[in-house]
């Protein structure tokens, strides 16, 4: 603890010593058409031997030599035309507009940068070139991340990354426009993250990082984090209609409410409706409605106010996971069901206000945000069929109503000391969750209550603060950071009439070092401590012991550009967890998973053949083991050990365009002693569009090879109605067969 506070004091002292301000060039880089800030644009001042990247607000600050009176700046960003601008030091701050153009990997620079978002660029070039039904599927942009749906389309998908079966979000922090997606102490499991409230076409940027190395991200950031950002302004209005197999329909409308010529105000609305029966014998009747409205006011060049409101509702039926023996015997089809009364409904509404202010005299920027979230959830499941109740069956109901209040404040300031730059970031925030009637019950046919297993109200508060420093000196970039989190968790148990609370805290230091060997080669080392908080019911049941088990990680990697059109990334990583306490919402109990260790290698390649053709691929290896179990019984169930994704894309400015993508996951242990295997799969998806200025038509083919595959898989003990004894074996949800969908869109 002493070392951690010493690190914090050192960061503060560096900030104070940097107050001897040198000459700085401050610029804001924006999209010429939409006037949106451009993140990860590079500005290079060759005469001053200075370069840097724009942040999320489009701001970039560079040190200058006092003898330089005029400079030539080269401003570039992938997807935009490169500009060469003659600058005067007296003109700072500058506003630089970039025009959109075709994708050019030549524009990507291998330069030390804390976020290194250019690794993600090819993966998020165009949502239209990828078969995506929901924002949940956009998470697969993260290399090595896989998802699996096993409850009718409306339930949050199961997530896999870096040797983790993350369940529905226990070890990955997910946010949208800074609002939390993960639900703490959720009725179905800790960290439950449902992204279905986001319309995929409204996503403008996806930021992500693997490991526990990022001070801005706290709870659940062990395997990593994903941050979605939605559009602030539409480049054009559009209406789109889709139709496909299995009685699938979708309509989408996105409409600008303010003309582009109005530079101070912008507003738009977006709405979608989706319906699908799915490939199952018992129709899913899955329907989803989304609506989003965003208003942005820029009274001055340095001030922005933004108000966002959205609402979402979904309802579905499900066939659930079925036992392999029932299919092998011919009792049911692969797309049949043992209990087709599963399913649920959920709702979420969000209201958010954000204020951004660029401070005068190169004093950085300030951002404040406040949000309120209302959430409702009801789910019916049956995983064991007639194991516990041979007469009525084992159906369970999980339900909650939740209010979330959050607020945060972040301040960032750059400094210059000669040719050295120093950027400091500070943040504070609070999140308060209040659930009402969190319920786990034994039910029959959704309507009949047989037994109340758990019922109560949960209060969970998380206050935090962080400090982050980026020191650029020559070829080195040093990024120490520290974060402090404080929790207060309370559970009012309505069945036992008890009301108890516990408090806890954790300090999480981080350190990232990058070394720029040359213009084409960069080495980096990331290290840090993170955590995932336990479910409040687990905290109370364990009397507050080990409520915040820590995760310790390190990444050693490199990024290189051997040719102008090829980018390679490689990283070897390590992650140790003190404890994997897991609240099993399906059974209402807390399980201690013990200490775990994971190691692995991530490899990525991006290549552009011609201005229109480019490709990407990645390979992800992981080995995970339970350190508190014997060698033959220490596998981490369902943890992926080898995955790979990639694709080939063709994208001219107009006319025909398309993609061919694959995803592969190897067979892996489904239980701790590796006696049951979760089967791997290789799936190919394709998309082709014909795009014109005013309209676009397209066809998507998912599972192009019509492979027979299992999407979700579990080793489960269950009993069918006529079985005298239970059986433990593989249960699965089948992946969909060949699915073809067509669309037509009109732009105005």
C-alpha cells in the first residue's frame, strides 16, 4: 500500500514541476462534413521533430521550439484525406478540417500512443460489410472475443475472451457513451451486460483494451474493457428495410432534425424494430424495439452540451439448452426443446447529460457527465428439467427492477518541457444501483409460483478516483496511473427479514511503457492491478471477506509496419486472479472458484492489397488453470484456448462492395477434469452491397457453408421426465443454419 501511495504522490509532483510551461501548439481536428471531432488523427511537425494524436474530443497538443516562427504540419487519419498546412505559432489554437476518403493503411503511423486505437480501425471500417444483427455482435470486433446466445435472442450473450468464460460480463467492463452496461448484483449473474438497447448503425467508434491496465476503467476490467460511442450527428438521414429466413424482419430509420449548415445545433432521432421466429421448432417470437434521440449544442468553439435519451424493450420465447442424449436418441430434433416455456422480457431507458469544455490558455479540457438508467428484467429458464422436481419440473424465474444513478468528472491538461510533453488526467465519479424485488423463484409454465428461493432489495454504491500521467520523452512514453475504488453494499433479505451491509475498498496501480525503436517498430509493456467485485448477496453471505478479489496482469508486445500496407501486432500476456467468487444466479448460491492463472499470445495482421481490397486476421492462444486444484482437475471450464477470426473486404467508393469473414474456435474442456468436451466450430459469413449516393441494396449470408455447430455449450446434470437417474453430459444450444437476409436503404 505504501508503494501505491508513493506512486500517486510522484505523479502529483511531476504535474507540479511541469507548470514551467513551454511553447505549445494546440489544435482541434474535425470532420469537415459533420463537424465531429476526429479521434486518433495524427499531426506531424517535421521541423520541430514533434508529433501526436488527437484525443476523443479531437484535441492534440504538441511542444514547439521558440525559434520556430512558421511550421508545416502534416495531418492524417485513416479514412480521411491527408492535409499539409502552413502554420504560425501565433494561430494556436487551430481548427483543422479533414475530408473523408477511402481507407489507406499508409495513413496509419506506428507511434507511441496510450490508446493505440489504430489497431481497431480495420475491424470497424463499415458495419454494413459485416453480418450484424445487434450491437452485442459488434463486440466481436475485439480480436479473440467470441459470444454465444442460448436463450432466444433477447438475453445478453455469453462472452469469451483471453481464456475466460466471462458468462454475461463478469470480467469485462462495457459502456456506451460513458454509461455502464454491466449490471452489478444482477438477478441472472454478476456483471450481466445487455447491449441490445444500442442500434448498431448509431455506433461511431469502439474503443477497447485487454487486461487490467486502464485507470479510467474499474470494476470488471480484468480480461479488458469495451467502450462504445454513438454518433453525435448523422452524415445523412436514412430509412432501411430488411427481411430474411425464419420470418425475420427489421426496419430502421435515422433522421437529422437540424440542417448541416447549422454549426451550433445538431439533433437526430433513430429507431428500429426487429422480429424473428428463429430456426427453432418452437418459434422464438423475438421482437425488439429501440429508440434514440440526441441533441448537441455548441455555443462556442470550446463548449459543448449534449443531451441523449433512449429507450428499449424486448420480449422472446426460448428452447434453451438441450441434452445431447435427447438428440442422439431421436427424442427431439437439434432445434427442438425439452421445455419450450423458457423466455423473458426486458426494458431499459437512459437519460444522459454531458458537458465538455476546452479551457483557455492551453489549460486542457474538462468533461462532466450525469445519467439516470431505469431497467426491468424477467427471465424464465430450465437447465435441469426434472432433476429437483420430478413432477412440476425445474423452471426458475429471475426478476428485478433497477434504478442507476451515475455522475463523473474528468480533467485533462497537457504540459511541455522543451521537446518533452506531459499529459495528466484526473477523474472522480460515483455510481449508485438500487434494485427492487430481486427475485429467484421456482415456477411452472411461467405463471404458477411454486417456491420463493430468494427475494430482496439491493443497494450498491461505488465511488472512485483516478490519476493518469503520460510522459513523452524522446523515443519513450511512460504512463503511470493509479485508481481508488470504494464500495458500500447492502442487502435487505425479504425472506429472512435481515438487512445487512458491508464496505470495502481497493487501490489499483498501473504502468505502461512504450519504446519507439523507429518509424516502423514499437515495443510496449503494460502492467497493472484490476478487480471484479462480488455480487452483493455473495458479499453478505461471506461476511465481507474477499469482496474485491484483485487481478494482476502484464502484456509484453510489439507493433510493426514492415511495409506501408502491412501492420503486425504481437503480445504475450499473463493474468493472475486472487479469487473467482461467482454468484450463480440460476441456483441462488455463491461459489468460490479459487485462484487462477492465465497466459497467452495474441497475434494480429492487417494488409491492404489495393485501394479497394484489404484483409485482416488474428490468432489468439490461451492457457488457463485453477491453481487450487490437482493437475488433472484444474481446467477452467469452457475457457477458449485457441481462436481465430479474419476476413477479406472489398470497398470502392461506390458500386459493389462486400466482405467474406470467418471465425474459428477450437474444442475445449467443458468441465474441470476435461472429461466433457465443448465442440469447436468454423463459421463463414458473407455480405455484398451495391451502394449509390441515394440508396443501397445488400444481401447477408450467415453460416455460408451451412455448418452444424453448437453455439452455447455446458456440462450440466439433468434428468428427463422418464429417466430414473440424473445424467451429467454436454447440453447445448444449436447455432443457426444458413441464414440469408436482404436489405434496401434510402439516404436523404
